[in-house]
């Protein structure tokens, strides 16, 4: 019985990630790269040990008690929209975690590079490539330089208008 529940939960996540990132002729579907497994782990990290549960509960409610996997593609899309409308914060957490999970996949990285994009998936220790600059004084300097340097000891406090102070306290 427990295996069926785990399998059903995995099917739910697999169906959801494929609605959100279905893939195309160039990019693989999210479930094809295992993004649903990484998503589950990231939800646990962000929402606690049972982090998948609120997502599945919201998904179940959005799918009106049906298994997302059992719905047609159009019905899945509508259920995902309903989930987004009813639980916008939870959906945003889910979507953010899914994007990170998907775009870390070696297959997706290869697809991005296949578009001719120079994509450094691990920028450290080499960093990102930058065009060289001319260190000669006055070369490459903006025509209208903005800002200036002020030593810490020269900084003075300014008084804010009452309205600005009230707004600042509310934040």
C-alpha cells in the first residue's frame, strides 16, 4: 500500500512538472531529466521534511480530487492554473525550485549550449568571460561621471521629512 502511495505521489509531481516545463523539439520535458525528484528534495529543504505534502494537497484541490496524471493535457493545464491562482506563494516557491532543478540538469545545459549560447554552468573558479578593458587613465570613462567618494568621517546625518520617516518605520 505504501509503495502505491509513493508511486502515486511521484506520478503527481511528474505530471505537474511536465505541465510547467513540457519540453519541445530542442529541450527535454522536465520529468525526462528527473526534475520532479530534485523538486521534491528542494521542497523538503525549503518547506521542511513534509514539504511535498502542501504542494500535493494544493494540487489535489486544484484538480478537484482527481489524479493529475489521469487528466487530459488540457485539464492538467487548467488544474495548474487553478493551483497558481489559489496558492500563489506556494506556487512561486514550487516554480522557483523547479526552474533550478531543471536548469541544473546536464541534458538541459547541453540543450542551452546547443542553441549557440555560451553557458558556464559552474562559473567558479574561472568566473564569467569579460571583455578586456583599457586601464589607461581617462580611457573608457563615462562622458558625464556620476557620484563621488566621501570618506567615512565626512559623512553627516540628514533629517528625513516626517512622511518618509513614517514610511520607513512601516517597512
